[in-house]
């Protein structure tokens, strides 16, 4: 047999026969693997099937994923019915509120886990089952780098609860009630009761926070089944979606539909459009930048500004509106949003099912316009987010204008500076703090290269004495992030960050700062010569201070927010 004949006849190995450990004898490797796989009770018929891996992030430290066992069963049902062998495996989980210093610090670690385990273990396609804020971007980053056929499945949002007749959903209402408690409008007994009602089912935060935003972005990118992002975690539809996901994952095997075919410059632009139209989380800018960056696609903040001018906010969900994610599902879900802005989208982008994004809009038959506004009556005429530039943020900063107070958009103020989160905690509620509602609160050293590792601390509390006086909002700015469930006139992700010696590190108490949302500017009104003097006086920072392990890797490799806070060595 000629060499050409032999290569034509040898089918590519599938299932347990692929990705073998090399002992120098291929047949022995197959035999040995089957021997050990057989110990799990698989029949020979099952051992010969293509494998659909199910990478999931269930954990006792992740309340949002507590229903994953039944979702995994439903995925398996779909894979088995289609003719594959489903095999689940755990990866790192990132429960948003259970990690210190912050979940973002470990997103890249999880992405490495997903990338390496989907590549190293024998699977022909993979279902990525996640949901809590950082898990979806971590899974998509890993899948983009591994580039094996992959489909995303999310936990789905929590259902709302009630307190004294009022509807509650984590975690916009968490912040609202905590602000009431700080202002002494409610007592300790009531906040205790509210604490037990805010998050009462499985699933991700019930509002348009980061988890919901990332689920919608994953659907818009084409990495999930149509109309799957908003379905509640506890709805029977969620299990049907899981089963369908299993079938689609099997159908992907052998097809040229890899993440790199789906996540393209056009689909990333679609995702940015939708992020703006939903008034989505500021965190999504970082995550989308990191996901796209794994495939060499750059997210340009100037382009974000251009898109923001021509994209209306259409979704009336908290924290910028009134409703919750379960209402979005009942209102028509993501396809209803996409249909409303279809003239702004690249409809020919391919999705994981093989259909185009445009194909997915044909089934939209009814939309609740109280939740998804018609184009002619938007929640806002322009997009939810804008990027700001200036001598205080040469590489950009983000403001969620849809969650901010327009009265504060064109304003000059006096800086009240906190040098760190510890300094903030120590002084913010002091009656001696020299602060008025017209000042700008400035937090330094909470960016990606700081020891704090860019926590969601950008939602600086209103100083207690101002809160008691009825102040609800004031201009606040930092190199930190903000929860997607929060609101206020808050400038985030100032880049480069203070810990790396960015201009934010040069701000001093009493400096004047000018914010102009109309001009997209953030300027520190201090003469350049004085800034130069302050820059020269900054303490010299050791390149790497962590002695070992992941902390050292993080310090050495972390990139700034405008590069998605990815690791330098994980870029393509
Ligand atoms: Fe998991 Fe909010 S805590 S999504």
C-alpha cells in the first residue's frame, strides 16, 4: 500500500483512542486506556463512541452552581441520545463572593485549567458549563485558546424573592438595602431578614450584573444555543436547554465549527453592540477584551465609544431599570433584543449550531415591550457605557452612564484621595473626613497590578456623614472594577493603574479634576511640571514581590485593563 493510500484510509482517532499517553506502542496505549476506562463500567459499545466532555465548575464554594448535578444529567441525556459518550470533569470554580483578594485574580488560572484539560484529555467536543461572573469568560478564554469544538451552557439566573411585599433580587437590591442600613433608615433586625431573602434559589445574580451580561454576550457571540442566556436556573426549560446543548455538542464533532470560527471581529462587535443595548456590566469590557484577545482580536475603546453613540439601551432591567432576568426570559429573551437592533448587527456571523445569527431571529413571535423596549422608545437613546480618555487615563477608563446621574456628567471637583482600600476603610466614615457632595472621591492602588488585584471596589461608599445627610451619589473614580449590579456616577478601570505608576498615582488631596462625559474626557488639572515632580518622587516598586507560586506568576504576567487583564504569556 502506498503511503498516500494508507493516510487516506486511516480514520482520525476518536473518543478514548485519541490523545494517548505515549509508551512507544500505540496499540498498547489504547489497550491500557480501555482497561482503565472499563473499570468505570462502560460497555465496549460506549468505549467506542466519540466523547463529549462536560467541563463544569460545580463547587461547594459556588452557590450559583448548586443545581449543576441535574443540569449535567440533562446534558448527558442529550449526548447519549445523539450517539456520544458524555464524560463530565470538574475544573476550578470561581464563586464570586468566596474568593480573596478577588475572583478576577483567578480567572486566568481557571482559563488555563479549561484550556489544558480540554486539550490533554480525550474528548471530541466539549460543553462548558459555568455561570458565575468569572467562570464564563474563563471558559471561553480557555476554549478559544484550545480551539476544540465547544459550546457554552450557563447556570441561568436566580429567581426573585419577596420582602414585605417588595420584590428582591441579588444583588442590586443588596446594595440598595445596605445603603438604607448605612443611612440608618432600617435597623439591624430588618437587614438580617433581608439578607436571608436576597438570594434564595440556585442560579446567577438576578439582575443585569456581570453573570447575566456574560451569558448574553456568549449567546450573541454564537457560542450558546438561541434564547438560552436568560432562562431561569430553576425553570424546566433550563434542563431542556442543557439536553439540547448535549445534542449540539455531539453534532459539532467533525465539523469545522470551532471557537475561532465563531469568535471573530464581527461577532465581537455584535457582542459590544449588545453589551451597550442591555446596559450591561462594565466588567464585560474586560472579559470580552480578554476572550477576543486570545484569538488576536483587539477591542478598541474608541470603537466602543463610536458604537455607543448609535446603540440605544433597550433593556429595562436592574440596576439601570426596573425588571429582573426572569422577566427578560418571559419577554422574549436575547433574540428579542437582537431583533430590535438587527440593522446594527453582522447577521451573517456563524453560531455553534451552524445557523447564522440572523437565522435565530425568525422565531421571535412576541415581545414584552415593558422589558425589551421598542427601538422607537428606548430606555436611553445611546449606549450604556462610554470610555473616557485624558491625562488621568491615557489608555482609557470606563463609565456606565446608564447607571449614573447625568447631573454629574459635566463637572469639576476637588479630589479626596484614598491611597488604598485599607485607607478607604479606615477613613471613609470618619466624621473628620474633609468632604462635601461636590468633591470627587479618588481611590488609588486597586488596579490589576496592585496587591488588591482589581476588586469590585470601585463602588466607593458615600461617606457616612454625607449618606446620613441624604447624599445618594457623587463622582467616584478608581482603577478598580465595579459589580455589574451596582450603580452611581463611577469611573472605573483607569488605565494604566496607580500601582504600575499610572497618572492616578499622582493625584493628591485638593487637586482639581474635570470630568466631561460629553467630551469623553477625564483630566487632572495639575501642571505637567508638578506631575513630573510627583512622578519622580513615587516609591520605586519591586518588579515582583510574591515569593512563589501563582501569586508570583500573576505579578509577573498580568496585563492592564485595556488588554483584558489577561496574562502576557497566554496571548496568541
Ligand atoms: Fe454568582 Fe452573582 S454571585 S453570579
